[in-house]
C-alpha cells in the first residue's frame, strides 16, 4: 500500500508530496521547500516515520517545484528525475530567481531523463508516467494504478488548470493533454495537484469550467 503525505511550501503555496509504503521506502515529488524551516519539516517527517528516500521526482521544473532539489540531493544523495524538455526551464531558474527575490541553490542535473511514456518504481511500487505538456514543455504526471491516485503537478486543479502564459506554456496543448491523457483514466482517481486541494477526474469532467469531458 502507498501512503501519501503532502506539505505546503514556499510563497507559491506549492504542494510537495512524499509517497511511502509499509517497508519505509519513499519517493519525494516536487520538493518546494524554501528556507531551513521548511527543509526541516520534510526531514523531520522522514526521520519520524523512519523512511528511506529512494527517488526524487519532478513533474516539471518551474521554480516553486524545484526549490528543494538541492537539499534533497545533499541530504539523501538523490538526483532529480524529470523529462528532458524541462531542462531549459530549470536553467532559467538560476537567472530569474534573484529577480523575484528568491535565494536559490541550483538543482543538480539528472544523469538520465524520464521518458514520455512508461513507468518508474520505488521499492515494489510502480508509478505510470503520463506526459501532459502544456503548462510546461515536458510536464509529466505520476499515476498509481494500485493506489488509484495521480500526482498531477500543475496540469489540472480543482476547478482550474495550470497557467499557460509562462515561458513554454501552450493553452491548446494543455487542454488536449488533459482530455486525451488524463480524462481517459478512471473517473474515481484522486488527483493530487501541485497547488490547492485534491480532486477527482469525475468532478473536473463535470464541473471544471476550463476543460470538461
């Protein structure tokens, strides 16, 4: 069984997720910790639960989702895993973070990149990779069939969708990605987004004003 724990970090109120199982192996997704206090929150949770971080995943590489990559690398020795199309966005964070008043310790670069299709595992747990570009060029989501949930990043929110006015965004592409890739998953799947509360595909297909079934 996969357990899901979320934190709300940084001024953007970003959702950072820790997935773990009964063996204590865990995955860290979109670490957005900003500053030592938030870093300690994550580290304390992992220590208290006696978890063993095995993999670091990024749905995409906007600043609010990668602020904690360096800490996770230094604390647990994990390089981030994300889609290769996100490299230009990650490189730009170094340039625009100071302009926005953020102290940013640059994220390490992966040795390999996640594919557009396939899966990735931590322990005995499998997460399917769903390629959902539009909010960013290489945005991916992580779908657990056994857990019946999706870590959705900034593709789909409760009653909304990810911004497409940022560099690399494409509104038409995002709508098509949601309809063709996400809305084909079971309607009762719980969606854990990059910001805000969880939702389900059923709720969004019926009520989301930006993209319905």
